[in-house]
């Protein structure tokens, strides 16, 4: 039986009051400031697709995304006959950008470690090119690496021929065409045995999809369906079918609160709602927050 969520008190940093609806509460606020004020052992899992938000989600880069021209979002208009959606090009990150990214995740890992219960799992979306900048800070921050969840999805990222030399090097691919997305899986150390931690904190393990089947680290997926993108046109929206499997696994007994500190359009929160699980979403961007406010009930109501 999942618990109903009581929204936490308003922050003393000028943030708007949280918007609460049944099982979830969403806040338009800076995640780090929120986590500084949250009490220890507040949350039982984290499921998040972070912004890698030091470059691509700055105001300037978002303006280039909307205009469809320039920045890290610049991509050829088509590949093998398919029109492509803009995605961040992590190959353009400088050494300084990468160090800032590593420091960002170092700060995040330490902030999450304090507010999570012992045994709480963190599912964090990454990219094959930058995942090492995520994983090392979480391990240094005290988390145990428990593996990776592989979202097996063929996207339109990669597979390009050399820029401005497509015909000359027609048989060449600069970077592999992506067919998977890694999600780092980490756990805050448990207290005693797993069974002891489950009894005390309701955490420490992963929930099975069914009694006869364990949760697996390879999840066949597809690109986010057009009907979901129509509801929430966020550039990094993940499909509900995948998100619901992860959210289900995150709370082993179906009890506790899932946190998404970088909510975006609210796919994690919608997945939790669809499963009857409590959740809290944080988002600093005003446009994405408004999008999530409208999209969460519609996404959660979808049959997938």
C-alpha cells in the first residue's frame, strides 16, 4: 500500500509554493537549494534524466534549439532519409565543460546522499560519451554502483559521415549510430542485511515486475511516441513505457517517495502517478515547469 504524499514545507528561498495533486508534489525551484533544506532520509529513490545542464540547457542554447540553427543542437537535417530531432552533441564539449560536468555530478551525488534513506537506489540517465563523468562522482560520494540499466533503443544519434565531405567519404561513419542508452544504477549503503534494511527503511532492493521474474538490466524500448511528444514537447522526454518499468523497480515494496530533481516535462512523475506511487519533482526552468504541470496528468493517464 503506497503512502499518500504530504508536501514538504515551502522553502525559504523565494520559490513558489509547491503544486500538489494526489500522490505527487512539484516545485519550481533550484534542485540544489531544495536539497540543502530537505531533511535527511526524506526520499526512498531517485529516478532522473539530468540536464547535463551546463551547456545545452543554457538560455542561449535553448534559443538555438527553438530556432533550429546552431549551437550544440546543430545537426544535419536528415540521415538515410529520416528527419532527425535535435539532440545535444556531447562531442563538442571542451575539457573545461567536461570538468564542470564532473563537478556538477559530484555536487549532486553529495546532496542526494544526505536526503536518501539507507538502501535507496538512484537511476540516472547518461550517455555513452559522458557516463564516466557521472559514475565516478557518485562512487566518490559514497554510493555503491549496482550496475547499469540499458535502455535498448535505436535513436538517430550518430552514424554521420564527415561533415561537408559526405560524398567523398560515403563509406565512413564518424561515430557509431546509437542503439542504447545507459542509466547508471547506484545504491546508498544499507544498514545491516538487505532484509533488515527492507523492514526498517522499505529500501535496499529492486521490485520485481512479477513474482516469477526479476528486474532485468536490459529493457527493450522505442523512441518516445509522437502522442507523448505532442503532450510534452521537451527535447529529452523519455517514453512512459520505459519510465514506468524503472519507477516500479525503484521502490521495492511499493512504499516511499521517488524524487526527480530535474523533472523536465514530468515523465518520471507521470510514471509514478500511473503506478500509484508517491513522488516529488523539481524543475528550475519556468517553461518546462509549466509544461510538466499540464503534461503529468495526461501522460499518466495513457495506456502504454
